[in-house]
């Protein structure tokens, strides 16, 4: 086994994605994923709780998003703080080198109800991170929730546009989508 090679989590994620696409989510085991990645089952479990988590990370995006929203310059309004957070998240996770993986990941998730459920839960965690960060900035509960929910919708729209190849840069797409969403609801 090639345990000494770097990037075990990335290798496991790619192996899982390949196997989910080839065999289906239900027909793929943790052992299959570890073998495809050239790793052991115990290495898999050092990085992920179960085979679902291999496609969803370990909360890194929520941390990046929340930290960027919290760190936005003081005079910006909640929506600008959310836009800055989405841009930071784009720089971290939605790069040109990750687009193909993201397209395949999206297709696998859309094909499996259990994975769609987990994706929805991840979205809720991202929204909660934004609410928490905005509240830390002194934004009231309701405005924080509204800004976070509209940011979540903008993120979904931007992700679809980015993964479909309609836009090159996720952060800019997220900012545009947030403005479109705000205009649609009249805020």
C-alpha cells in the first residue's frame, strides 16, 4: 500500500467519486474506496467518519466561510460580509483545478437520495456558520438569518453556474448571484 504518498484525503475523495460513478453509491464500500486510493481502511477512518463524508469534507468550508464573514471590514453591511465570505470560499474550494471533480461530484450526489440529503445538511451548516459570524459582528438575529439564507441561495446559484462552466470564477459569480437574489426579493 502506498501510505507514504501525500494527500490521502484527496486521493480517497477521488477514488470514492470514481467508484460511486462506476458502481453506484450503494454498491461501494469503504474498503473498495481505500483500495482504489492505495490506502488502508484505517487510513480512511482517520480522515472520514463514513463513505458519505468522503464527498463532503470535514467542515472546512463552513470554517472558511464563517471566518471570512466575521473578518469583513467593519463598515460593510451583512450582505457585503456574506459576499466577501463567498469569495473566500471560492478561492479555497472552487478553483479551476477542482471544476472537473466538482462536476462529477454534483452528478453523483444528484443521483443518490442519501447524498442529496447530506448535501442539504452541509448547506444548513454553511448557513449556520454565516449566521453565527454575522451575529459575532453585532448583526441582529433576523437580519443575520435573512442575509445568510439569501447567501445560501446565491451560493447554490453560483455553484451551478460555475460547475456548468457558465462562469470561470466562483467568487465573482457568487457576488453577482447575491445581487440578483437581493433584487428579486427587493432588499
